[in-house]
């Protein structure tokens, strides 16, 4: 619903811009910024990605090791199960189920923590990018700068300027 309202607002704005620009063709300037490209290409976004990888690499390795260990225990149980008594089978199955639940819980917590931190870092990158967009828009006298649109002519795309300014500000 939010996407529809955003698209409707953008379409309405473009309609108004079209009407306004036909009357004042040379006075109105419009630009567009591709936020996906900023998240992929800006040095601040790349630095945030490296920071997240460093922050979560140890936990990720521990999870991978725990998963491999659990898999080897399951394989061992499957090999040995024909020779085990029913009580031993039930005991080991219960133990393996508990270990699997613990592994799934840890993996879920890891993913939640990673997503939360990723959102925090991307929000900071977006805030910086928005400041730079505003600076570029004011410096080059844009009347409106859009971040989402169905189609934008490449002549209105100022993403390269924003990425360059972001990268310069980061140095």
C-alpha cells in the first residue's frame, strides 16, 4: 500500500511538473537519484558492508562449524542406529533434536542481529546520501529530486554526482 501511495504521489508530482514545465520550460529542473546504486557503489556503503562482515564473521563461522558438527553427529547416528537398542536410539534422537533446536535458535538470532545492524548501517548511509543530494540540488538549482520512479530519462539522473560527492566527503 505504501509503495502504491508513493508511486501515486510520484505520478501526481510528475503530472504537475509536466503542466508547470510546459509553462515555464527553462525555469524548472528535475533530478533523480538511484538509491540502490548508492548502496552498491558509494564508499560509505562499501565501508559499512566491510564493518558488518568484520563484526559478524566470527559468529557466522561458529554457526557454520556448529552446523557441520551437528550434521556429522546425525550421519554418525544414522550409521550406528541399526546396532543401537531402542532406548539408545530414542535417547540419541532426543539429544540430536535438542541440538538442532539450539542450532536453529542461534541461526535465527544471528540473522535477526545481522538484519538489525544492516538496517542501522544502511540508514546512516541513506542519511548521508540525503544530505549530499540536498547539497547537490541546492548547488545546481534543482527544483525537485526524486528517489523512486517507474522511469526516468538518463539526462535527469544525478546519481553519479551524488556518489562522487559522497565519496569525496568520506575521505
